[in-house]
């Protein structure tokens, strides 16, 4: 995880630095001691007798130098942050190589490594920089690097000023029915917060996923005769404050039951996608395969939101019961297989067809 993120960050930094040198050549500048140098560097034209065309050329060159130097500084920042974070985490991981407790390995060590990986990737994005520099940086990346960042951290990219509008549209969802960025934002912001309605021992995993879908703008589907109590409904309404009654009368079965939500979505336009095509905003469902447990074979019993897909293809989940943020699907699947026997992982892309 960490080494993969480091390699990706170094690749981005290298590409950004290469783009800086490309622009320097295009503008007729040279690079000396890591800074752009132009015809007027050190000999700024001053005085009342300087022709206007010279003044204009000088002003233009200053802008070009600033653009190139901005990219150089960004490349160095990306490489430095990745090196520092990866080095610190690898030093910590080196001290855990003899850990034999698989629960500690997956619930603590790998969780932290997953978070560091995500932090490295997020820090590759030039947050707070001038929109013109952001656009220049983005245009210098390869199409694959752009795609990698869009899948790794859509929320930070969506908030970044200076990117082409089509980038945001693609991340949010081209049909506009479910805003995948806002869905992911909700999940990341609420992973450790108490659910409005607590299902207790039944678990809140699907309750949390439905709340994320709601935050992404997915509209309710309410039966005109039976309301949310029908077999083909999804959504929730304001209740009485009494959890038991609210669960049964004011929340659809598909709202909080993993199999109910999975089947409802697949009946209404959503599609199952392979792991290799997973994107932030997809939903992961766990279907029981093994027999001999309290969960019957074929029953879907857990759900989580895909909140990131790293450049090396690692799918990151955010979930409730138990609560985790941006943890590896591979790691969580290992725990599920160990605790409950073989699982089938199904990834569903929400594409509602009722509106």
C-alpha cells in the first residue's frame, strides 16, 4: 500500500517536473539551479524611455516564469510529502513484521497503512493553489494519472478550483441522478458518527449506505398505497422518535437490510460491476457462501460504500458496524472469510430508474 502510493506520487512529481521543462522550452526560458530564467532575468527594463513592447514582453515573461516555477515547486512538494510520510510509516511497519495476531494485523496495522496510503495520494493534489496553476498542473498529467486521481480522491478533486468542468461531471456521475462525490463525502464525514436511527444488534451497515445514497441525492421510491412498507420501496420519512416503530413504519426494508437494498437496486437499473471497474460511489455487498453459520448461504448480510480506488487497484471501503474509513476491501474480506466462512463480494453501481 504505502510503497505503491510512494511510487505513484513520485511518478506524478516527475511528470509535473517534466511538464515544467516543456513549458520552459515553449516559452524560450531555461532552467538554472531549479528556477526558470528568461531574457530579462536580472536585467529588468525600467525607466520612462522603455518602449511599450519591451514592457509588455517583460510582463509576459514574468508570468511565464511564475507558471514554470510554480510547477517546479509543486513537483518538489509532491515528492517531499510522499517521501516523508512513506518513510515514517515504513519505519513503523518494520517493527510489526513479527505480529501473529491477525485481528491486530487487519484491524490496526493495515488500517493505519491504508490511511497513510490515502493521505499520500490526497497530498498529491495542489489544494489551495492558484486556479491557473491547478489547470496547468492537471493538463500536464497523463490521462491515466488523471483517472487515477479521480478514482483515488474524488472529493478533494471536486472541490479544487481550476479543473475542467467535465472532470467534476464525470466524478459526480454523468446522468446526474446520484451525485457520487456527495455520496462519498457523506460516508467519509460520518464514518465515526452515530446513525440517526440505531438498529442495534441488527447492525447499521446498510442504514449507513442508504444515508450516503440519500446524501448523494437518490430520490425516495414510495408505493402510493403501502408507502415505505411496500415490497418495492426505498427511503425514509420523519418518524416518532421511537426506534422500533420508526424502523418498521417510516423506513423501507431496503433502507437498512443489505439483501433488501442490493435486490432493490438491481431491480431498478443498477448493475453489478467487476472489481476491476469499481469506482467511488459504488456499493459493496457481502453474500454468504459458506454453510454452517447463522447466515444462510446465498444471503447478503453486509454493505459498505466504495470511497476510493487507489492507482494499484485497491478498493477502499467506508462503513458502519463495524465503523471503518477508507480501509482495504482485500483486508476486510479476509476478516469476513475468517470469521464467517467464504464470502462472495458483489459490487453494485447505483443507477436508479424510477426518476
